């Protein structure tokens, strides 16, 4: 009876996640949204005061 070696996919997935820095993916989208929204909020607030 022969057994087959199954490649370790968990090792591949952890390497893929570790390649990304803190400015990758959804976190980068959040930073960009904050850079855009916060100045607009301050500008709009200054119009009503």
C-alpha cells in the first residue's frame, strides 16, 4: 500500500500573509479613507460654526 505526500497548504498561506506590510489591502483602504474624510469633515464643520 502506497501513501501519497500531501503538500502543506497552511505553510503557503502563512507565507502569503507575512509578505504584506501594515499598509497592504484593507488597512491601506482605511488609511486613504481617513485622509480624505477627516479634512472634509473639518471643512464642513467650519461652515456651520
